[in-house]
């Protein structure tokens, strides 16, 4: 693991795969870098890319200040992505975001178009947290009820946190064993023992507290770089209609639907997703 310091003094936790002389693929965490499977990072590197996955602010090994009251906006996170891309390579980068990282990636591509050469948006939607647009499917109530009914774990207990992640994954349709293993790694990478920081790392709740105004959905037709939208057909959190809207509204975007996936990119789909990303 390494770190990168932006011109604004923000430290971002990063991990590199492949040859640094190869074209850069930058993977924005959703919220930690471990949202991106190791297998996918490896497949992209084998395809001749310099892959860098990173933690958003207030997660992983990136700068943590106060996840319960963040003093930055979605646009600051987009600026982080652009600074990282420009700091790591003189050439524009392929930017990919998953979940809330996909929202960061959309705004980054719009606000910093010269920093990026391609865009991948995985398991995300074209609006910020909060009330969804009338034409977009909201969280599936049949899954959200059981999900939010799960009792919160003792955030200082590694095993309890891992079991909570596994139970959440089962409700969402993801692989519980994979979620448990990732949660253990997230727990081990979390700096300190502050409960708010641990919750931010595992649930990404800090994102819902960000200033995400103004809206960006209406600007999506401005995106002029090749774009891939990846979405799980079984995703109950951001149902497939959200990915379909992104693919419709971004000129020339390709939609890749993973029939057996929900919210996470399963390791079994890593080669398929990597091939689609490498084709951009």
C-alpha cells in the first residue's frame, strides 16, 4: 500500500498493479478501494494497464477528519480523482467508479474532462443520495426492510463486523463468504478504533452527508469519452434501471449487464468486466 498527497493536502491511500509505464486505469473506491476485486485489478494489469485503486476520503488509509460532519463536497472528491490522475501519469486516465465512487466518477468526468480518456461506471446511478428521480427505480423495499433490520455489530469486534457484512450481502444477493473476507480486510486497514470511522469504512455513510449540489444528471450528455456502464441484473440497492439510464444519457455508452451479480462485482465476472474495460 502507498499514499498520494494532492495539491490540496489530502492524502489518498492507493494500491498499484502492473507496470507504471502502461496507460493508467484509476479505480475510485465505493468507498474503500477493496470495492474493486483483486481479480479484476489483476486482469486489467495483465491487459497492459497500470491499475491504481484508491480509498475515498474518510475511508481506508485516506485522510480521515470527521466522517460524521465532512467539510468537503462531492466536487472535492471529484477533484481528488483528477489530481490523482494527473499526478500519476501525464496522459489522461481511464477513470472507474463503483457505487458511490461511480457518482464521484461522473462528476469528475464532467468537471475535469481533460484528465480522463475513458469512464467506467459500475453499480451506480445518475443522482445523489436522497430522494430518487421519479423515472429511476429506488432501492428495492423487499430487500431494504431486512437489510435495515439487521442489528448493528460491535464495531470493535472484527468477527462481528465480518458476520454483519456477510448477513448484509446475503440480503442483497451478493456472496456472503466474499463479503466476509473483504470486511475482514477493511477492518484490518481501518486506522484507529473510533466507531464513526469504522462505520464509515464499512457502510460508507459519510457519503450521504456530503454536499452533492448542484445536480449533474442533466449534464451527462456532455461526457465525450468512451463510457462503459456495468450493472448487476439482481442489484436491489441501485436497481438495473439506474444503469440503463446512465447508458442512455451518456452519448455512445455501452451497457454491460452481469446476469448473476447484485451490488458487488463477483470474482467470477472479473475477466468479462476487464475485457470490456480494456476495449474502451
